[in-house]
C-alpha cells in the first residue's frame, strides 16, 4: 500500500477512542522494525522524521525512497504515513516536494500571529498535495544543553485559533516533555487537555514526549481526545541497551559476530518489542 496522509487514520482513532503511534526513525533498521511490527499487529502507523534525522539519513528524498521501497517489497498493507516531525517552514516545503505524506509545522516558538500566518500558508499547500498537517501550540519542553524545561501548557483559546485554520491534527503542550521525565515531573495537565478538547471538538490531539509517561496517564489522555502519541527516546534506549548487551557478552568476537547484520539484530528486535508494547497500550492493534 502506498503512503497515506494521517488524517483518516487519526479521525478514526479519535472516534474509536484509541491512539496511533508516531515512531521516529533514524535508519533502515528502525524503519524496517517499525513497519514490520505495524504489519504483524495490523496497526496503522506514523513514521516520524525530525529534520536532524532526515539530514542524517541522507536527505528527505532518500527517506522517501527507502520507505516506499519497503512498503512495496515487505508487502506492508497497513496504513502508513511518513511525517516530518517539528518541521521549520522551509523543512515543510522540502518534505512536500520530496514525497512525504504528512508534515508537522512547529511554529510554537513564533508569536501566535506569525504561527497563524505560516500555518495558513501550509494549510493551502498541503491540501493541494493530499497530505496532512499537524500544528503546535505551547512549546513542548525537554532537555536542551542540560537545562530541563518542565513543559509548558498551551492556551486553549490559542489552540482553538490554530485548529480553526484547517489543520488536520493539533499538538498542544500539556506539561509533556521530550526525552526522559525528571523525578519531580508534575505529570500531564488533564485540566488543560480537557479545556483544549472542549474548544477544538473533533480535532485529533497529539501527545508529544510519549517516552516515560505512565500507562494510566496515557490511557486517560486518550479518553480526553489524544489520538496520536509520539515516541522516540524509548526506542533509542531499547536499541542501545540491546546493542550494549551484545558487546558486553562478547558476541562480536565469536565466529562472524562482527557482521553488522548480526551486531544490529538485537537492537532491531528490541525496537520491535517496544513498538508492539506501545501499540498495545495505545489500543491501535487490529485497527488497520
Ligand atoms: P520522546 O523522545 O520523549 O519519546 O518524544 C518523541 C516526540 O515527541 C517526537 O516529536
């Protein structure tokens, strides 16, 4: 099946009270592990590509070629969207041209008027290409140069303003942050989420920073309209732990254990296990 926009899968998720996972990709192993897990679990899936990861993988066209090739040759029949994560305005235009099926414009650092103006432009462009558009209100915190932001809560009125521009789904800060959560993290602000959902109605809401949010908070967020949950760090941790174990056990020194396909195999399986666990928690298994 060819790439699809994420609009339909997320509208279905919102109506069906489950969430679709966005799993960020870094390379071929990541992509293959996520696609195969989605297929095995009959789950729709969104492959997230940050601007940095896009550059790392050799550019957006390389990513599109790799993903399209896998969809065909691995016989992936579940709905798959290829989505730019936290895109700049210029990055969004590049991904439209490269053949992505979905983009996120992160205008959260602009004054709201500028976020609105740029989002409006992209709504038009995306519609011409049958793609989907995610916008963001209220910056999502995280660790940057050792400074840990606690995660800002979006203003529900601003969320409504952006939601009404014709976007397809909305990321709103509700105390969530990227990366590991600090010990003293206060948890998600369900009050904010509830207020946002009341004003934005059927609009699928996106929860960034999916790594490390306790299962009960994930489930509650889904009941309050979250239909897309982004996970990145957790797959990275699983991959690295499994890879470290391979070396610690000296497996690279046995026979042809140095073969990169052998070295990367435990990490590949670890990503698959993490993605499966998240799909089960989000309720997307069997929803393709
Ligand atoms: P984590 O790395 O915290 O899972 O967040 C992922 C994310 O939100 C990508 O946009």
